C-alpha cells in the first residue's frame, strides 16, 4: 500500500465562521485573516494505492462554478487536483473509487466536470461511495445548509450509475440534535474497498459524515474531514460555526480523542493550510498536538 497527499488548491472562508465562539483575538494567531476577515484553507485529499485499487478520498471544490461563486470562496494557489495526481504519476481515469466523506461543495465539487453543456463524472472509471443517510440529507437539504449542497455536484453522480452506498450506524436517540449527554464511542465499519480501510460516522458537522481509518505501516491514519479541519481546531471548544449540531461535535471530539490517544492515531488534515498530519497528547490544558509532520515522513 502507498498513500499520497493530493492538494486540490486553497480557498478562503470567514475566520469567525471557522472558529465559532472562539474570539478573533485568539484564532487570528492560529490562521491570520486578511482585510476581509477571510482565512486561507487547504483542499487536501488522500490517495490510496493498493494492488488494483486507486482510492481517492474527497476531491476538493472543482472549477466548474461561475465567477460569482469563486468571488465568495477565492480558489487560489497553483495546485489543482489533476496536477497533483500527475505529480504522483496518475490521471483521473486511473481512479477506481472515490470515497466522499460528505457532500459539501469543498469536499465533492471535483466529482463532476462540465463537458460542453453536460455535467459528467470527472472519474469515469470510478465507483463513487456515499451513504443513504447522508445522501438523503444532502438532496433534501435544510435551509441553513443548502448553500453547501450544490445539485450540480451531487445529482450527476447518481445519474451516471457510478454511485454506491456504504452502511452507517444509527446514532443514539438525540445525538444528531446535540442533546446526548455523551457520545462515548464511535462505531467503526469495515470497508468493501480494501481490508486496510475502515470508517466511522459522525453527525455534528452534518448528518452521517464518514471518516476513513487507514492501517498503514503499523499505524492508523484517520482522515479528519470536518470533524477537525485543522490543528487549530483540536481544543474542545473550537467548533466551527458551520456545524449543524455543535454540541454533538463536541461529544464526538471527546470520543475520538479517547480512542486516538489510546491507539496513537495519526490525524490527517483536509483543510489545514500548513500541517498535513499530527499526533495527540494529553496535557494539563486538555488534548493538544504532540508532533506535526508530513504524510511522506511516516
């Protein structure tokens, strides 16, 4: 098995929205904002090569949207998904599976490209993996979240016939509403993609987001998606304003930290503009970063 960090570019989001109730005087030291209060974030995907499989986890925001859209999100940098794949000797046609953690535009926008007037899969030979619970949530979006679920990113996947669903667990009653006293465990599912990849679901950021766990060189690497967008989001109160159920996120972070510390997990960050990976340690202030490093250093 080989793992590759694949950068699909950078984009900008409001710093206050990204750090929720944390004041700017604190978060601005973690990711300094520009004059418009916008911070730069990575669109970092993960590529897994194993035997005849080439599995891409998430795929950035793509480039098919109009100028008004990119005027809000400021896609920038020299990296693109295709260029980053090419650096490792691959093309989009080589991808066998696309694992979508969730269907927000910055995670699945690269799934679909424009070909004239048509919207077609960017990965013509791949199976796209989601789950029914999240798919239904995304295709019947609530008013608060619908700006993140763009039909042009989602519906053509199903129309292509390349979509399959993974199984997810039912959360305890009340967790998705942020009312559970403690989400004390995260149930892991085996994946049909490879024996070295499993996944678990969380419900605080959005309903039934799937986080992959990869067994690699005797370690477990967890692709954090939007449970922990960056190193700066490790302290428990640092929960995004974008999260649908912030108290659920808080409980899910606690449960994940317990598991991660006990098993010495490596965290792989999708949105951290500087840090690719880290390990955790318990300190007198709570869970904090232990070591930061690149995926290639493992």
